[in-house]
C-alpha cells in the first residue's frame, strides 16, 4: 500500500512546510517505499484530492500534515474507500485529535508513519438540514456548539491580526466570549430521549477528549468505545463558569462536587440537535460551519488510524 502525505502549506503559518517535505523525502529513501507527496492549494483541496485519489487508485495510507481541519478533510475524502488508512503529522495550531494517542508513537516523524501499525477508531457521522438541503459530513474528533464554537470562530479572526499568535488569539477570544456570554438555544435529544430544551452555554459532541489546542473538555470520551460523549454546560452565570474554567481546561471538572448541577456528560449512540432560534454555527474538528437541525451518530471502528512506530 502506498503512503500519501498530504501537506497543508498554510498550517502553523507555513513555518515547517519545507522541513516536512524534506523529511518525507528522506523517510521514503530510508524505508525504500513508494511515497507520494501532495501540497494542498486551498481550503477543501485535501478532501477533493483524497476522494479523487481513492476513485482512481484505490486505498492508500493517507497521512495528513496539517491541523485538525486538514485531517478532517482527508477523513471526508477517504471515508468511503474500503481499506484506506488515515494518520497525521500535527502541524496546525490546535492538533487536538492526535493527543488521544500521543503517548503511543512519534507523530512528528514521517518514517515512523510509513512503517507504523494501525488501530481501529470511531468516527461521528452527521446530517444537517440547512436551507432546505441535507448535507452529510464526518467528524473524527469533536463538534462544538455554543461557547466553544464561538471562541473558535473568533480565534480565526484574531489570528489574522498582526502580532497575535495562535495561543494568544485563543485566550483573547475566550475573554471576549465570556464578556458577551454567547451560548446557544437548543433542543437536545440523546438516543431519542429529550435531555435539554432551552438556553445553554455550550454542547460538545465528542469522539476524542481534546479541543481548543489541548483543553480536555470531554475527559470521559474514548475514541474506540462505539459511543458519543456529549457535554452540556447549562446556562450558568459568569461567576459560576469562570472558577470552573481552569478545571474544564485540565479535564478535571467532572470530579468537582455537585458538578452534575452545572454539567451533564452522558454517552449515547445518537444525538439530535434542534436549534430553537434559527440556524446555528457548529465547529467540526476546528472548522466553522452553519447548520440547522442536525443528527449525529457514531460509526464504530470506522477507520484505521496510523500509530507511528
């Protein structure tokens, strides 16, 4: 099976692109393997290239060299290609999904990806109705709605400003979003049962644990248990949420006494989100999208994820 490295030259502000391409070449020579390197040209190109490659050549080991958004594009391009594998060399600002595996291998090394093994991994499939049209997409890590999504949306704008790095942009966005206290107004159903109706601060629909560049928002999530973990933080005042934030970022919030009065974090196979105030914004693996009523379901062991040796 060929290994195809898909490099996003814009990831991480393009600082490591030349190094990655050089490392891939050296890795191919060391492994004596047939390797293809593709440089993406625009947003959405990784998905289109991967889909086209699968259609013409069949399955391959696709290694995304970028952030979670690039990994998501590769996933959506290869999801219907039986036998295809997916991996990541983290080069973006957040790089959250690989953190679920980072103790298992050297993810920055191209050679280790060529010779690495794979593990089965779940994927979240979702369908949304927007403008009278149904759209189907896939998520490998997490979908965020409300506060987390609003922070991610604002971070994208902050990073365009001079002298504001990715981490600074994120924390500035948290501050501004806290001041505005912008959440969402939703009906949430889990496996057909209503669990929430009305305003909430945020909802995170998770396969993996991390979002926002290492925030362990969903510590109960497992990437291969065949279940979605959803966090719902109720519409609480700032004076309650701000002291909670450091625990939320570290993933220790579920151990706080009486936390269930503020956060519920069940597991399920299907989630249905119905906006009560028109359409909503959702953040799928770090990428912002518009959505209407949306149904999410877990696809157990849907992909083979490369663990670098």
